[in-house]
C-alpha cells in the first residue's frame, strides 16, 4: 500500500480533500453544528488543534465557491453526505454567502501595527467580492461606503462597522443571510499582554468590530469564532449576548477537534507504520475534551511524517515564554502545587471559562485557566463550584511531551545560574554521589548569583529557592532518580528525597530551614538533621532494597549564606555515621 501525503501546513479544506492527503474525516461536525440553534458559536481549543481547517471546512460547505473554485460535490463522499441520507448537503451546501477571515497573523508590537494589519485583512476579504461594487441591488450610499473602505480612507469607527456593511451588501445582492466565520479571534491580544495601553485599545477595537458584525445584525445567518481562550465577558466579547461557547470542559464538538485513539490507530495503519501505540499514547494522548480523551493532532501528523519517531513537535510550534514567565513569577504556593504535578500527581484547582488577560500575573485562577485551555494541562474531572461561577477541576500534566516542556523550563532556570553547563552538571553530580561539601559549595555560589527569578521579596528568597530547587531536581534527575518532595515518611514529612533507580548510589534526604541571622545557621542545620533522624524520614527507603545508604542533610539558609549538617545512615546495619558540619565557607568543619 502506497503512503499518502501528509497535510503539514495544509489548512485549506478543498486542497486537503482533492490533493490526496491523509486526513481524518471530521465533517460530521457540520451535522452537529446545523442541529444546534446557536446564533453565534465560539469554539476554543489549544493551538494547532485543527481550528483553522474546520473553519475552512465550514466555509467550503456553506459557500458555493471559494477563491473562484466551485465547492459542489466536495462533500458527497464524506461523512456529512451519509448523515440523514444526504439531507444536510441538499439543504445547505453552497447555499449561502460567506465571510471568512483569520486573525492568526495579526501579531504586532503596537496597537497601530495591529490596527493596520486588521485593515489589510479586511481589504483582502473585500477583494473576494468585486461584483458588489457594481451590483444594482446595493444602494448608492452603501457603494460609497464600500469604496471608502477599499481606498483605505476609513477611520476607526468606519472600519469597526466594515464586516457589518459587507454582510448587508452580500445579503442584498444574494437575497440570503450571511455566515460570518472568524478564525483565531483572540490572537491580536497575545502581543498586547503586558502593555495596558495597547491591550485596552485592542480590546475596544475588536469588541466594536465583533459587536457590529455579530450582534443584532439582521443580515447574519450564523456566526462562528474559534480561538484558544474565551476572553473575559467584560472584555472583547462583552457585546455578544447571543454567544454560545464550547470549551475543553464542554461536551459539544468534543470529537471534532483532536484525534481519538481509533482515529490515530487508523492513520498509522494507512501509513504502514508499526510504531508502538503505547509510546505514541504516552507522548501525545491524555487531553480530556468533554467526556472524551483525545490525541494532539499536530504531534500525530508530525510523528507520522518522521516514520513514527516520537519527539517534541507541538511544544515547539509556538512561543512558550509567557507560560514560563508566569510560572517563574508565581507565588510559593503555586510552585509547591507544580511540584505535585511534576511528580505525576493530580490536584484540584479553580478554573474560569472566561479568562481575563490583565489578571494573568496576579490571579491564580487566571493562570490555571490559561494552562488548561492552552493545552499545558488537562483535567480528569470538572464540576461547577457550589458558590461561584468557577469550576473545580482536577488537573494533571497530559502527556510526556508536555512534561518534557516543563522539564526544560526548570532545567533552564537552574542551569542559567551557573557559569557554564559543566558547572551545572558538576553541581548535580556532587549531589547524587553524596559529596556534600562540594555540593554545598556550588549551592552557595548559586545563591550568590541568583536574584529573585522565582521571588521578588528578598526576605522570602530562601523559601522561594527551595521550591525552585525542588522543581529543578524533578526536571534534572528524574531519569536516574525517583524525586519526591513533601511526602509522609516515618513520623513526619520530609522536604526532598532523591532515590537512585539503580544499585550503587546513596539516597539523598534534604531538609531545609530558613533563618534570619547567620548566627543561627549552625543550630538550625543541626535542628534540621535532628528532625530527619528523630522523625525517621528514611523509613520510606525500606521499599527500595537496592538502596543501602542514605545521606541525610539538614540545610540552613540565611539570605545567601548556607550551612549544612549531615550524616550517613546505613540502612542495612541501621546505624548512623558521625555528624559532619560545613562552615559558612562551605568547608567541612568536623
């Protein structure tokens, strides 16, 4: 069986169908769409999840021609043609004027630049209907307004009503109401994040543009928007009281974006690939959409193009700096929650379907919502809160690809504090082999170099360092060690435990203490070590018989000074070694 072409970079539906590309038939979405009564529909999904292709599918279904090419017959042999004996095609295919525009390339550093890009986009849309300028069904005033837009003479108010004007003219010419399809509606806000003046101006402009076209527009048949986020109801979409939203939490359209396991297996079979589906599943599955669990479609297509080799495909398609920045600048409580996620645990967080861009760096709910809806987390369960409009979601990292992205974040944070990669690797090596004095020497250097990347208040630097350090250990050592933090063992909870996966290395148990004065470092370090020993934190290691010894370290911080008291515990003989104390110069004192 010959392999079919893979549709990498193909987002035009007609090209996909007629170009003999490998594809998964999602035209049943049209039947679901037509069976619903929403006047305006917003569907949110992560980037590269088929939104643009499905918008193109809607355009080709309702329009009689696209880019001068007839659409008749395009859907006859597809799933929509088999639903209800072809009724949807007979009644709707090619029957409507359609306005389609995508904001995916509106990506400017200023409002004026974004405004100009939107103007060019609208001019491109207008150019698809040259016949309107000479139509005898459109009055003289409307034709004049069309020319004002086309000649780039429109002010902002005129431009904000340009889609409404176009829909009115199309309706009058064709005698049929208009479908308005808008792809990636929220992209213009991405660049505006962090610039209040730009953000406020962009929100106001887009709100007026959408409201004029989609609210109380008598010539509108139906409208569809796609994007990554449902921007706050008091923001860009506040003018649309006729909007029905379908997010990852909702059942509607859940099977039409992303790929099911059956669909993925069929695609691999069609390409004659015998790739282990267990590996593909662990790398790219795990996204819950409504009641379904779906695969990331972009990563699957790229995996197919690489003959079934798993790699980081989706995470490298966009700029992840905003996500990294928000995590690094978050509070200690949120970082502690990330420690749970990095250890494969799930946790319950509040999620808001309506995201406020201006609260991303100040509101935990906004951050969790962004991570979920943008595809950096998934949810196991979702329930409406008893006392608010938020949802209580049990979230987790969806798959190996996303986990590796977080690994990259935290490795970069830690390694950037060292002179070079070699110093960073030496730091890790000294830790895992139990060379405490050398490890503490590197740790002291790290603290002196580190500014408040994780914390903005100097008085909280040591506490913030602890959370950052744990996350970095989870990212850097999980291949060779089981990295566990804040777990119950013996009579209490330890801070950090590194358990080697292979025989021959010692386990490392760390307990952190923060003190105000350097004079308190020694007593605090001893106290931390005593806590480890009296609470028998090493008890958990009984489950790992290949581990014979554990280095137990009490680490005390004061600003950028660090001192450690440590001892080696023999798990076989159940004996403690001598207590060794480093001094403030990171040398072993006794």
